[in-house]
């Protein structure tokens, strides 16, 4: 298994657990040791208490949840990233929206993310979208993609 990736912890754990299933590994200690072998020095320090004094039962789950807590951004950090630094870049507008949704917390209202998305779009796309009905977000995303595509074809 590859080292634990702090940038996409949920997907990494999903892959690890699919590998456990494929290999028919159900024993808690084997899962715990397998996970521990995937950690770098900093990650080991972050969960040192669980490494030096592992619980009698549920070792893997406790280690997994401790790592997720340590490696996951807090809601405040996610929102700060959304508000301060995210740019559309080379993505299609709909891909950029999905990226913002992924960065936000489940409790972030969709209309907040949609407003943030709109404000982060290039000015020429924003100006055209101002005339588009935004009561249907999916339609708005499709329209934004079409507008962006038109601008791309002009170059």
C-alpha cells in the first residue's frame, strides 16, 4: 500500500479498505499494523499515543479516526480556503464549482458555495451570467460551461 496521503485522506482510506476486502483481511491487528506501516514520521508522531499504547480492541478504527482528525481541515480552515485562495484556473466552471463543494464542509449551504463560485469566475463570464436565471443551479453551471467554452474557442 502507498503512504497515507494527507491531501485526500478519505479516498486513501476507501482504497485501503477495498484492499482489505479483496484480501479478505478482517483481523483488527493486521489492519492496524498495515495502516501503521503506511505512516510517515510526522504522522507517527501525531498518533504516538495510539502507537505506544494501543487499545485492546478497535485498534485500526481508533487509529484511522485519529489520523482523519489530525489530517482533515477544520470547517473554518476549509471556508477560509474557499474565501481567500481558490481560483478557477484551467477548470471548466462546473468543475470549479464541484471543487469548491469538495473543499467546503457538509454544513456549508449550497447558496453560499454558489455565490462564492460566481464571485470567483472570470469577470467576462460573470458579466454574462448576471443575465441568467439562477433558480436552477444545474442549469446555471451548464450555461457557465457553454460561455467559458465560447471564450476558449475565440483564442
